[in-house]
């Protein structure tokens, strides 16, 4: 194997390096900072004001953290983990907790959980701790994106808009959820790729990002791993290969323990606890439900509406278009990143569909857009890359407007 050299790195780095002193580069830094502050403001407001428990299993995530706090172990006992009593966090109910992920994120949240407090106050510090992971992820994604697009105002604004205003990511950042660790892993991997050929630590950051994604949840490790694998094929670096192998082996240790004790990778889920999988949907109904629900998962309230679905599908089409351009320019590192985003999204979604229709019995809960949030920076990169490769300003301006209106439609739906 050999490392990508020559035009693969210099073709991307030189324009940015040449324009750093000018106003466009300075504007790019200010725009990125304002974007980060906007994200923090919106997410923090939601975290402070949103009722407890929030959506997307926040109470179950908090209950898992409480179980880790009591057991003082990273080896979960899923059959004995019950949900907290909302009226008294010192007690548990008879309802089995259906969260079946590794315990790393929950050990972190347990550090901030005070079960002596009422639910509204007890959830505040864990929410802020989880938001801190999201904030770090957004900062890393913007820092990396500026390296690629900081001297191209329209492409850069498009990237910022997608990163900062992604509706489901903003919602997840306002509550306790292990998506925080998954998103941080993906952003760290993307940031590491931006350092490739420019500074040390790029390969290590990609490997650590994969490790964190795996420790968060299996589907996060899958999509980040697919993206990193595509990157590896293009870079052909033995060093990156060795780091990814080590990260992957360490990352699957919690799952090896789960399989050894329970005989399956996912020992518990809402579908299994509720009995949904005992009466699975017919294949056609399950697939149809997935295709209808998935675009809605982009939005906050997941309210059906033609405008939301059309905006999301067009945005998704531009991401895949950026990946196609990346395929044609895969000798360039920025193009390879865009190609990897499309590759990971397509294969990851196919696996998600298969898992939903089989193990989850066609449950609508399996059609969650949140599962690709770990590679959201890479998907945003694909759109901005498409804008940057345009010969004129009309396409970048159109993509910027699309990104903005799709985000607003998702936030309001």
C-alpha cells in the first residue's frame, strides 16, 4: 500500500493556504464561530426548557446511567436493568429497560446524575454533559470543514448551514442520548481526515473516532467504519490500516462480551420488550413503512407533510450527487471524502433496512434518520464539495438555499 500524495493533498490544501490572509478566509473563520454559537444557543435553550423526559428514549438512557452508577461496572446486565420511577429516582419500576448498547456513554453520564433530586433537576446536568459532546463534535466538524471550504463563501455557508441547523441533531443535542458519543466519534474521524497530509495525528484521530462510534452503538460504528474503509482504499496507507484494525478490535470488545453472555449482538430492544417482534409486519408493509418514516426522521416533530419530504429527498439527492462527483475526482482527498460519505450512507441504510425488517419485525422505530448522524459531517461535505466544483455561482447559491430551507422545514415540522 502507498499513501496518497501529490495532487491528492496539495490540490486541496494549496488554495486555502494561498488565501488565508485575505478577507474570505477571515470571513470563513467568523462564520464558523457564529455557526457554533448559534448551535450552542439553540441546543442550550432546548436543554434547559424541554420537559423531562424528552423524546427518543431519554428516560431509558437516564435509567441505564443510573444502573451503571449503582452497579459500578461497564458490564451491563440487561435482564436486570429497569426504568427509573419518574416520581422518585431512587426507585425503579417494574418496566425493563430496552436500551441494549455498550455502557461507556452511560458511565460518563452517571458522573453527573444525582438521583436524590426531582426528575426535572436531576436531568439537567446529564443533559449539559451530553450537550458538551455534541458541542465538541460541531466544533470539530466546522474546524475540519473550514480547511476544505473556507475560501469558497457559498460552499462554506452551505456546509455551516447543514452542520449547525440539522433538525434531528439539534433535537438530540437537547437531551440525554448516546447519539452524543456516536456523533462525536464521527466528527473526530472527519477532523482527522482534514489533517491528512498537513499535520500529525490524522490517522490516530480517525481511529479514535471509529472507536468512540463503536462504543456508542453498533450502527454508528458501522457507518463510520464504512466511511473509514472507503478512505483507506483510496489512501492505501499501512499506518491507517493498522490503526483502524486496532480501533476496530478494541471497539468490538463490549459486543464480544454481550454475545458471550447473551448469544446475540442486540439482546434487548423496544420491539422485543414490548412484544412487537412476536407479530412482525408483512415484508411489503414493513418496507413501505420504512420508506415513509425515514424522511420524517429528519424533522423535529416528524409531522408528515409533502414539503418536508420533498425538501429532504432533494437534499439527499444532492448528497449522493456530491458523492458521484467525488467518485469522478477520487484522486483528490476532498473528493474521496465525499465518495466515502455516499458509500457509507447507501450501505449503512441497506443494513438498517435489513435489520429493521428482520430483527425488529418491520418496526417504524427502525427507520430512524438519527442512525446516520455520525457521518452527517461527511454528508454535508459531499453537498459543499458539489457546490465547490461548480463552474459558476448559480449551483452553489441554489444548494445553499436548499440546505437552509430543508433545515427550516425540518425544524418546524
